[in-house]
């Protein structure tokens, strides 16, 4: 079966109607950073661009509507997500990418679904969008950004470890609730990091 391709400029024009200007510019940054990382690591550039473009397609939906969409479409909501419904934009985004933008590729859908929390053993496309969302050019406030940006083009596993470590430090400092996927992802990539160091 031929690989599905997507009309990215048409998608981009449609997406622009549903997200605010800042989110749109961030999205384009993630789109092209995902493409660059795909080139550097031998991944499918078109898939990476598609996932990067649509990763935040549900970001500007109200929290109450996100919960309704999940309940209506039997999308599982964890206790942490119910308490922090902004986290649901990734799961809802995967649903919208499939239903409204016609995306069928499971790698793209997973990359959208886990771009916020990460998860243990992310596949290549998941890692690319997870990292691109963190390092795209408009980001400027996250710690260790220059080092993380350099690592992104050298070693995706180590880059995921660095990002997840910083995310957890930030969440602990703010006494924020931590999604179990993020905690589990950190332990997974910490083990990879420690094994290499040993």
C-alpha cells in the first residue's frame, strides 16, 4: 500500500482558523524543527512535518470541551488529566488529527498523543516531535536550552533524558502534579543514560 501523504499547506491554512497567532507561529516552529530532526536522524521528513504541524491542533479548545470530547469518544482520562485538563490537548489532538484532518498513520498520531508527557520507549517520530516542541526557535525560557538543542541533533535518547529531567525539576519546584507517563518516561531514559555512562 502506498504511503499516505498530506497537503501540508492546506492543513496549515485550516489549522490557522482554530488556533491563536502565537500558537500558530509556535506550531510552524515545531513543524520545521521536526523536519530538521527527521533529516538529521533518518526519519520520514513528511511525517515529521505533519506531526509537528498538528501537534497542538486541540490546544485552543476549552478545557470543558476537551473533557466532553474525551467522554463522548471514549478517550481515557487519568486523574491527573481531569485535574489538569490542559494536558488533554495531546490526546484530543490525536483524535482531531484523525477525524478532521484525515491522518491515518499511527506513528504520526502517537507523536501527537505523547508530545506533552512523553512515554517510555518512544519511537523515532514520537521522540522527534516531543523534542521539537521543547526546542523550537521561539522557545527561550527553558533551562539548558543551548545544550539540549545541540544534543537533539546528536542523540535523541540522551536529549529526551535531559528534557524529562528538566521537566520534572520544574514540576517539583511548582508542586505540580506529574503525569505517570512523564515519570515513567524519565525512569526509562535515565536507565538508558546510566547504562551508557557505565
